């Protein structure tokens, strides 16, 4: 094996490392920061992604759910007479639902 063979070997090794380094870094980041990334994504209220030729978006419907809970609580005859009390009950229900979601996600780990 001459000098040219050694140069070709070094070039082949550097090309192989160049191809493998980015997927390795991405895999390391996903493994190392996976739980934090999962919690961050779970706490997002709105997400949108635009690419060439497509667009994707997702929104949480927490505000609509809280409004629906307030309307349902206000329409029940056995609840408190004031709309403020009904809204407070709905807010408490929405917060407990959000807390349960966090508990379920934590249990899934």
C-alpha cells in the first residue's frame, strides 16, 4: 500500500464520518433531551409547520373546552346562581383536567 492508497483510505474514512456524524448528533440529542422535549411539546398550545408543498398545524382546544364547561355549569339548576361561580367551577374543572393530563404523561414515562 503506497501513499496514494493511504490517501484514498483517509478520504474514505472522512467521507464516512461526514455522513454518519449528523444522524449520530440528532440521535444523541433525542435520547439526552427526550423527556424535556416531550414535556415541551405536550405543553404547546399551538403548533404549525410549513414545508415545501404542505402545511400542518395543531391547536389545543382548552379555551373552547373551558367555555363549554362554563356554559354547562351555568345551565345546571343545582349550581350556584351567579355566572361567576359557574365560570369558577368550569375553570377549576379545566385546571384539574390539565393536571390529570400531566399526571398521565408522567406515568407513561
